[in-house]
C-alpha cells in the first residue's frame, strides 16, 4: 500500500503538508507517492474556489485561518515559511514540468526547488526566467524541464492526473489517499498517519 500526496505548488497548504510528510514517512516506514495535479483544473471541474475567495468576505475568518496556520508552523517547527508576495501565481508550467521531472527521475529535488522558491524565497515562479534560474540553482536541468513542459505528452499526463483526482473525489489541495480513502487538507495529516498505521496492521 502506497499512500498518495496530491499537490500543486500554488497552494501554501500543499507546501506545509510537503514539509510534514517526511516526519510521517519516518514514523510509519511508508513512503508517499507524490502526484502532481493542477489545482485550477480541479476547481474548474468541481466548482470550488480558493479559501481566500470563499472566506475573504467573512468577517474574522481569514484572521482565524492565519492563526491556525501559525499554530501549525509552531507545532512542526517550520520557521522559514513566508507568504509569497506574488500570490496567487499561475502554476501550470510548474506542474507540467513536475511531470517531466518525475519521468526524468528527479521529482524529489524538483519539488524541493519549486516549493522553496514559492514559499520560502518569495520568487515569482510563474516567470519562465525566474523558474529556470531557480531550478539551475539546485543543479536541475531547467531548460530541459521548461521545454518538456510544452510537449503534448507532458500536458496530457497532467490532465490525466487531474481528471483522475476529480474522479476519485478530490476537490482541493492538498489531498491524500490511503488506499481509496480520501483526506483533504494539512489538518488531516494526523488522521492520514493513523490510517496508514491501521493499514499496516
């Protein structure tokens, strides 16, 4: 049984989940499959919108969300997170290139470069030159991945991942599967871990 982490670099909560997953993997001895999907595509297919759009007009709600985020950061000792000044960004090229990175066998390093660029360094990662430079900084083939992101096969695979996620009930990011059991949001990570341990017997 391989649990799955469905993510899009455009989501700050996906970054926070990504930071915590290694802790769960170490405790459980189980490795998560990282599955790139397009959050915009999921929203389009499900009629969902971002929390900032949904809760922005609700008095006190966004302040509470920020308080919850601060608690999460403190609990997991994450000290280098920052909201990206260019948020929201178009993550399409990043997510397509994640498909290419997976095929090239360097998805782990690619994920680290993109999540850090977005949510630790405040970079405008939907700018092609900034994106390429950030990948090159970590020794990744930025030009190759950028080129691959434009190929029809790469585009089709991201669409396939995204459509499959929606078919399985996904409506937002981050989402997790333990078998076919869906969990949504970074605040469900404790439940995800418990389910993994139950599945292991």
